[in-house]
């Protein structure tokens, strides 16, 4: 077996950007290549589905362990994120690190991984999005020719376990020799839920740019923080967290940041955002939608994600309308519904110098 032969063949035929990424919901392979080499991609992908070679398994396992070491085990942000999810999700798999715990990675065998691949990485579970100067009928013909003979594989079992309702604030500390940070997360909904657009609007209102509420107050005006951001995650298919993360500016503390974040959340709960704020955020989403779909690669990624998550590739084109339909009262309602004290988990990074080394005797 020639190492990296898959990459070499594609590169020799004008391809670029070959890569892969794993999310909580899917594994994504992507590549850009000349339109007249589209059939070659089908040939190679069909071969990868039917005849994968795991001869470099142990070398790649070491690579994953090294990635975990640099991104999590020696990275304060990674440690805080991992501890926060583990505390927030006590039942649902979202509490398990995407890359796995070290013992998971270390103890997987080549045969286990190969069996898993053959079970799930087949045509039944594949979504292919091809964007460019191609003929749809020809693409469909190649898909049928090269993928139809392949065993379809098994449908992944559904995640039946649901995270129980949280009935009290949870707090966790991570001690590490790094500058302090705080991460606050409230349990919310998945991206299919009618409240998801309002939560996305809320995130942008709080931390979407220099004019957002938290950035303006914590970073620009009060100078409490060097950074503040918010997000919805870690996945899309199941109920996720609305999270706010912030780093204090010395000599300020994470406790001060928490107090300021809760004050801004309470302001929205008491008084819905003004029309001009909502319009600013809508404009941001509209511009973002244009950028997402502005390239062949971006469009293909959005089509594939929409089809795999929502079951309909058209969903990506309805995002702008869903955001435009959100009212100030919707934003206020989701704050009151989800951003409650008993529904939140707080993780704090506490700066702790490493223990002194014992002097040689």
C-alpha cells in the first residue's frame, strides 16, 4: 500500500483542498477538483467505501493522541470546554469529547475501527453534494454506476437517551497554569426547534461584533474582558447549550464577568431589544448567508449539511426567512424560558501554578 495514494491521485489530476472533518453529527470529506475529473472522484470514493486499507491505523492513532494533547490536555481553552460539556451533559453523548477520552483513543483496535467503518460508511448514510460546471444527469448516472453495487451499510442507531431537566446550577473548576476564563451554558433546543432562530438572534445581539451588547459593555466600556463570545452547540441534532465564554482583563475576575453577563441577560428578559438592534443582526445574517453560498465549496457544504441534518437540501435557503420572522418578543421569551439560573452550568478556569519540582538531593 502506497501512503497517501488517494491524495496523490487527486492532486495529479488537479484537485486541491482535500481534507476531512468530524462533527458531533457527521464525518465530512471534501475536495475541489476540475469538472472533467468528477468521474474520477466517484471511482476513488467507491473504492474507499468498499476496500479501505487501515495499514497506517496505529500511526494515525498516535496522530489523534497528539492532537488531543495539543488541543485539549495542554490547552486551557480545550480543558475548560471539555469540562464544561461533561458537567452540563450528564446523560447525553454531547458530554463525551468529540475526539474521545484518552483511554478511548488509546484502546481502540484496528479491527474495531474497520468494523465500524464498514458498518456505517456506506451509500445508505452518504450525502453527496457536487457544485460546479457539471451535468446533473451524468452525475446521477455515475452515482448509480459506482455506488449501487456497494453494500448499503447499516443505519446508525438513534440516540434515545435524553438529558434530564437540570434542576439547579452546576459549577465546575479547572485548575491550570493559564489566565482565568469562564464559560456559562444554558440547556436549550436543537436546530429543528422553532425557538432555534430566536436563540441565534440572541447570540448575535450579545456578542456578534463590536456593537453587540456584551462586547460593547465588557470589552469596550467597562474594560472587564479581553474577549467575550457566545455560541450554540456542541451539536445540531439534539438539544444543545447556549454558551457564553469570556476572559477577564487583569486585574478583573471571572466573578465580575459572570455578574456583567447575567445583568445583560436580565436586561433583555425585562425589556425586549429595540427594532434597530434586531435589524442590525438580520443584516449580519443576510451578509453571512451570501458569504456562505458565494463559492462552490461553500454552497456544496451547506447543501450537504442541510440534507444530512434536516433531510432536505433546500433548508439552507430558508435560513434568512426564519431569521427575519424573529420578533423582539421572541428573543425576550427565549431568554426567560431557557436562560434561568437553575438551567445553567458554569465552568471556571482557575490560574494555578504547577507544583514546584523537588530539589535534587
